[in-house]
C-alpha cells in the first residue's frame, strides 16, 4: 500500500481465483513499477496476491483503489482474464470514465485486446500510451411492477428475461417503441447491444452485429410461436418485455449474466441505449471480420480475396467498369442484339 505522488497510475484487475491470472497480475505490477508507473489494485486483490505470491511483490509499491487512488484518476485499467473478467471490470469502473484493456486468459476473449503471450507488449502499450479508446454502446434497464418502478441497472452485453422454473416456460409479450409485437411461451428473451450480439444473443440464434453498427437486438429463446425471429431496431428504440399474468408464472432478469432481479407475474422490463458507453483501450486495428474468424475458428479455406481493379477486363465500346467486368458487359450486349448468322 502506498501513496501516489504525481506518478501515472494504472489499474490492474485480475481473477485472483486463477493461478495464471495471479501470476500475470504480479508480472504486470512488476513491469509497471519498473517503468515508473504506479500499479493500482483492489484491496482484496492485493491481499490475495500477497498470500499467493509471497514476497515477490515486496519491493513493488501498489496503491489501493479508492483509498490511495480514486478510479477516476487511473489512466487505463488492465484486465487479466476472460470476457467475464472484463464484464466485472466494466461494472467496477462504471462512472469513472476509465478505458479497459483486456488481456485474454480465458477461452474466446472477444472483448480482450491481447493474449497471455503478449503480456509484455501490453504493458509497453500502456507505458507508451500507444492505444486508442473505443466507445461501446451499453444499455440502461428499468424494471416495473404493477405500475411502480422497482429498480434500474445496466449492461454491456445484454439484458435477458428468462423463466424462473426450469421445468416450465414463461409467457412473455415483447414490445418495440410502445407497440406490442408478439406474445409466446418461451425460455426467455435476450435484448442485446452490438457487443453482446456475439455472446448470449449469438447462442440463442441472433445475428452478429458489427460493433460500429448502432442498433439494439431482441432475440427470443426457444419460443413456441410461428413468429419468433430476432429483431434489429434503431439505437433510439425502446425494447420492452412483460411477464404475462398466467398461472402466476415468474421470470428473472439477468444483466450480463451477473446481476439478477426477480420478476413476478405482471413485471415489465424496459431497455434503452445508455448515455454512458463502456470504454475499451484498443491497439490492434484488426477488422471485426478477422476477429470473428479467429475467435470462432471459422473455416475460410478456398477464399481468394478481392479482385485487383487492374485485372478488370473492359469491353471495347464500354470504357466504364461493369460490376461483373468488361466481358460480362460485352456478353450482355450480344444477348440484346440477338444471334448473328
């Protein structure tokens, strides 16, 4: 524990229940200190590190978050773990205007910027401030019961209204912009951001939405209905799900799979775009399509890539390019003229 005196402060968050994350957190703290930066950690994480790594960090002064250093004063948060760790970190720094850089120690790691093998490079990016900040849409979630507002929360990935009892469905009616769309019995409904489109919504059969596309997604889960297709709506739209009052069925609201709220029959959940996005620190300008292929290990064998414009063949009477090339233009003209004898 230390007092920070004008040095640059970097928040370090790790899943201290995993040995690889503990080792990575200790390594990051050491390297930040060696570079003249102050590592900042949660008090409970400092205690866990001290127990697990012994005297390894004895000579590394680590500031205590919100005691020595407020979160809002940290430059960036380095998150060591999988997507779950990044979601926990986003919840922790909510309101602090703090970008998060994920170092993936999990499986898919869609939100992470780098892998465990790039730990040293990640520290160097932070030391040199060699990153840009990407703003990811989040959602605000309001819960109503019998006309009374009973709670509010938020999510980066999704808010899902699900059945409470495993052995039975829940009857829901879904709504967009104040108008009902359909009612059905189902396992639940996912309301997701573009970031969450590759998480729970993807597993439920929803579309993959590129992060730069501003939209909200609604995906029914195992719905018994003729019309139960995923919906993609404008970011300004209001999505709502109501738990119908049939046989006193109950539901449960989950936000990012972390925060749960009981939903008695008659409950209503509204989802809107949040005015406060989640900030992600990005270094690699990797196209999302490439990230998608890498993370899901999609087969792309046989792909030849875009055609070089210099290789386009143009018809003699049509100097302008045709979408299918000059030969296609010529062929089309011959069809119009008819066969020659």
